[in-house]
DNA sequence: TTCATTGCAAAATTTTTGCATACGA
DNA sequence: TCGTATGCAAAAATTTTGCAATGAA
């Protein structure tokens, strides 16, 4: 936050960023707000939304999608090493995994189409090993 | 719609499905509604939302995300061959591409973790060739 | 001191729901 | 005929904004 343009490092922003960085989880605005309020009773949800925009613009956090049914914006720390997500449609568990395929594909596409990539989002949905046995049917 | 459980093929559903199938685009509920209303003046937005759920459950359409800033649910026909998306952050254009990397990765993950995959969503963001020249800076 | 940031409340946006009526099978 | 689907209006859920007051630099 000690940046060029007059951005200020307020206690609110400090707390919100810390909540996101300390959580291994993937959080929506309201969850971030609830957790941050444990440290700052008066913190307002509107401040959370405004701060998320600022932190995202600064590249400190990433907004993500994990599953088609997601209705809310989801955030996680941008400091985690590049990874992707698998969501189990039965138990809802989100697993992270790594792979070189995307880096490779990215390079191929940049060469082929002249695109300059800045973000990748890959998410799989399906059934985890545990649930796959029970849920052979359905979508 | 000529299915098992008492689902009915109403004119509304027919029109909504046709709008999605005939559009090469990626549509949100309101856009679908506007286009469908050209064929059915009285069509209600609530009906569109309800129909989207039904069509999605039947596997006739897919819900997707293309970019982190997307606020609305986006749909496209499920009959298109498997493909992925790149969104230009400058001009907003959405390009589709194909690749074998995901199929391969999918198989690897199924083997490694025992997951059973049902959906993949891969989206890249960045700058298209045209915009890349002008927009070397910014997120 | 100055201007970015906050809290609060109100508005905007997007999606869902209740209910009486209409209509497909 | 029977029960699913629709239209309408109202509610819910999520995010954004206006504005006066606050506080970081």
C-alpha cells in the first residue's frame, strides 16, 4: 500500500488483507467481513467490497470462480503458487492441484494467436473419489 | 423435453432454447430474454430464469464463466464441441479455442486422485494481439 | 492540513419465490 | 382432467453508491 498514488494503508485494509492471506480457503465478501469483524467490530461490509477492488487492482488478491453454480465473487491470496481447482459436486469440497499443462498451453496460444495472457482460470467439476462411488448417476 | 418426468415442452421453453442454440454468442439471462421476446412478447424474465435451470439440468445448455469480472450467469449451447475461452481485457472480445491439453490433464487427474470429472472450465484473460500493442501496462 | 477512506443508509442489480391462472400431455 | 408451467408482483440476495465525518500521510 506504501505506493505511488495516494493509497492509504488503513487498519481496515490491513485486517481484510490479513484475513485473506491467512486463510487457506476461498472466501466471499461476506465471509471475509465476518472474519475481519472479529478484529474490527465496526468494519462495514461496504468497506470490504471497496477494499477487495483495491487489493485486486494492486494484484495482492485474485478473484476466482470454482464452479458453475457460484453466485458470489470468491477471493484468495495472489501469493499462492499457481494452482487450479477441482470441486466435488456431491460434498462440495474444493481441491487444489498443480500442472504444467496450462503453462504449456498458454505459451502455445500466445504464439499461435499473439495473445498476451495475464490470468488463467481452470476449474474442474465432478465427483471426488469418495463421492464417486455413491453418485454414479445425476448431473 | 419428451422426457421421463413430466416435463413439458412449452412454446416459451422452445423459444428460449432456440435463442441459445442459434446464437454463437455467450448470453446472460436478460439478453436471452430480450431476444426471446422478439418471438413471444409476453415472455417473462422469471420464466427465463426458471427455464435456464431446467435446460441446464437436462444437459442442453452449459453455464460458464469467462472472466473474473463477470457478474452474471452466462450460458451457451451444450452441443458445441469442447472448447475454451480467452477474453481480451481491453476490447472485451471473447475468443474460443480448442486444445488436447485439457483432455489429457483430465485423464491424469482422474487417475492420480480418483476423481470423476463432469465439467471443465478453462478461461484465459489477457490482451488480444490488436490490444496488446496499446495496453502494455495495467492489470 | 488535505484528500483518500470510512460508516451508514439508501439504491441498484441480479435472481428467486408465492400464488392464482393457463395450458400441455 | 391433472399437474406442470407461466405471468406478475413482491422478496431475497448481492453489490454499489452518495454523503458527511474521520483519520492517514
